[in-house]
C-alpha cells in the first residue's frame, strides 16, 4: 500500500542575505553543524558519560542517542515523513530530550508548547505550523493531556497522529515506537529550519519562530564559553525545558554540546530542586526573578548542601538591583544576569564583570556581530544612557516569523533589524539596562501575557461590556495582571470571570490576578485614544489610588 501524498504546506524558511551568510561563516559563527551531527559525535566520544538525569533515569550519551534513533525510526514507521511538523508538549522528563533529539534525527520539525498551555494555544500552534502530529505526556501536574489530544484532533484534523509518554489510551505509546534504522534520513542542511519556537505573544496568540541548525547551535556554543560550561559542568533545568532560556542560554543543549550532564528538575521550587543540587553536584542553573528570590529565602534554612553551585543565572524578566543583592548574599555563588528572547539576541553579564555591572545591568550581547540599535520613537539613535527602543540583528536573530506577514511588517525593518519591543538604556560598555516593554505585554514571572488576548476572552462574557488588562508591578512576580472591567446589566463576581477565562482553554498563568470593576474608563477613553494609552491611564490611576490608600 502506497503512502498518502505529502500535503502542500507553507515552506519553513529562515534566510539571511548572502553577504551576511558569508560574514557569519568567515567569522566562525556558522560552522555547518547540525543537531543530529553533534549528538551522534557526542554519543561516540562521550559514550559512557552520563548525559541526562531525571525521573529515576540516568542515560549516558550512547543511551540518549540510541533512544533518539529508536523513536525517530518509530515515528517514520508510523507514517510521518521528513519535513512534518510535530507539536511537542512535555514537562521536565528525560523523554522530552529524547523525543526532540529523535525529531531532529528523523528530519521532523519540533514545535514547542509549554506544559501550561491548553487547547486554545496548542490548536493555534498546530494550525499555524500545519502540524501532522502531537506528542504529549499521559499526565503532568494532574492534567490529562490525552483529553487535550482528543479535542485537538477534533479541532485540527490535520494532526493525524498522537504519541503519548506513559499510558497511551487509544493513541500510540512513545515507549513502543520502533522501526528500521535504514529508513532514517541523512543529516539536514545546516541552514534548514530545525524547529519552531513560540514568541511571547505580545499582540495575541504566539507567533512561530523558525530557528536553523547553524544559528541556534552557534547561540549555545558561544554561550557555553560565557557561562563557564564545559565537560565537567552539571546543568540543572529547573524552568520548563521548552522555554528558550533553559534550552539554549546555555541550557540543556549547551550542556549536551559540551559533553556535560543535564539534570531535569520536575519542579522549580527549592523543596524539589535543592535535593537534586546536593545529590548531583549541580554547578549551574537558570531561574526567573521570583524563583531566585524564593531560592534565596530558602537557602539559609535548608539542610541540603548547595556548595557545588557556581553560577546562578537569572533571566526571563528584569532582576532589580536590590533583589540581585539579596540573591548574591543568600546563595553565595556567582550571579549572571541574562536578557534574551526566543527570536534571537541574548545578553549576559560576564562572570568576570565588576559586581556593580552584574547587580545593575542585564548584560551585553553574545557576539561582536550582534548589531544593537537603541532609537527614539522616530527611529533616530539615542546617545548612550538614554532610554530608547531596542532593535537588533545578528547571526542568531531571526529575519522573519513563520506564516505571519502582518507580524513581520510590524517587527522587522527593511534592512533586517528586529524590533524587540523592549525599552533599554545602553552603557558605554555595551551593557543594557532594561526599562520595560514598549507594548502592553505583561511579564508575569517570566511568562509573557498579551493584554489584548485576555481582553478578547473577557469581552466574550455576556456580562462584560468592556475590559482592559494592564500590568501592575509586583515584588514577587515582577508584574501581575489586573483586569479593569465595565460590567453589563449585572456585575459578575470576580471568581466567575476568572473561571470564565480559565474555562476557555487558556494557560492558568493568563487568568487575571486581579479584577477591578469600574463604571467607565473615562470620558476620552474608549474609541478616542489607543488601547495602549487607555491601559497606561488605568495603570497610572490604579497605582495612584494604591499610593493614596497607603
């Protein structure tokens, strides 16, 4: 029986102009490496070295590669073909790394979803990527992803196959996948798209970010040198592994590239992570600011030996100087601030930077070929020390989103600079100080929330006349979300509106932290100024009211 014809899909591309390709190759940034190529080499050179620890498993590099080849051959035997896109939604378990490596080996394209995402987001990723399959866990944090898989296939019929880590129900078990190794393809073009990451979704549901083998491998290979990662390192993944930060800054991919050990923590709290640090002698971990403060508070009370920890990276949101000082004083290791984005540019404070720069800045770019512009509202460069919009281009910063012409027109200049949406100051040393977002993009403990997306869901409620969602400063979360709601004929209870948002298939972190009912937004608000200006007014009014009340 012949295989069905491959469906017509939008091609996956990430293209730099020829002159830039030549420049990045000449500089040694792009070396023609691929994910299956370097993983195969490590499986040979570091065969008996422990590569991945988690969930009771201890896989050597040889065992990880063998698992990847088994799963890769099994996926192709199940009818997938090279080039198919596969949504992956797994927690911090060894199978996450094995499945992703298997997809690379089979020339299938991972599309990363976070464990917290629900049907609305996962269906969006599947549609936008034109995915053919979905890989999930049986359960994670008490949520049954097989139910989500059923709903996903009903909503996006193109997702024809589902593979489950654990009890598969009516689907296929990842553990049982196998097939002929002779069917596996050769290594891909280093300039080919390796996977699709998701953006923070500052104007609605997330955009898809195509990353190539050449550009992404460069980012974590170069990060290793700046973060002190070598074959003797033990890197802990405490944040969700599908995030760009614990994946590549330097992340578990950087650790695997170095021949180091990756330790997967099933949760980020000190009660779970501290015993693993002590047992595995973890040397480096990346956290978001709220977790760093939680760890700092817990460090003085724990009986676990944390002395192996050499570098604590903090990123995903700005770590303010006072919080940075608390973290350094409590944990006793080197702090490294990280400021980056899934679209590309990553900044680090250097391990030998003066303490003042480490405490007060968010670092400087990885590469001498990272071009950074800080401009005013009219696109004119500002002088060092002035606040402006951050634009960038370079050897690992994308030139376009996938399948999103409108976003590309907004986000990229004609000469290839990416408009990050961040407001920064640049010091003469090149270090950046992040001042916030230019848009109403709420950064809640490192999770990015679109105000517009949540407003749309609130406005679907029959008793909501209008809604505006704003960010409110929060000492623990960095920012929390506050929804200002003009009710309809009857005023719903806040708990009802939160349940409404939660029930529409969104991640829990998108549910508004606070709901404030108001009679109106102001005489010049709705329809007469932009939503951005409206949100700014409401935020200012809320903070002023809090100040007066205090």
